[in-house]
C-alpha cells in the first residue's frame, strides 16, 4: 500500500488496517513455518506496510495533539506587565 493511500485514511480506519495486517503477518509466518507459503517476499512487504501505517498513524496522532495544544500555548505566551 502506498503512503499516499494510507494518509487518506482516518485514524480509526488506520488502526483497524494495522490490526488486520498484523493478523495477516501471523498467518504468513505460519505458512512459512509449514513450507506452504508461495511467496516469501510477501512477509517483507507486509512488515513494511505495517511499519509505514504505524508511522503515519503516529504522525496523525501528534498532529491532532498539537492542534489541541496550540490554542493553549498561544495564551501562555502573553507576558503580564
């Protein structure tokens, strides 16, 4: 999945996709252990997709946190005379 596509998702949807991909990764690892996996490269791709999604999720959470804190920071910057 491309980063551009991931950034379009909302936070709850992104968390859901991460959980689904982590479950998928467990299944792929099981298939690898039992020699049933068709493409071992798929494990690497899924791991990288999970990492990409977690990174973007963290960016969105920090951006949402900064948006909430920004108005409060503006009022505390005013010096009292």
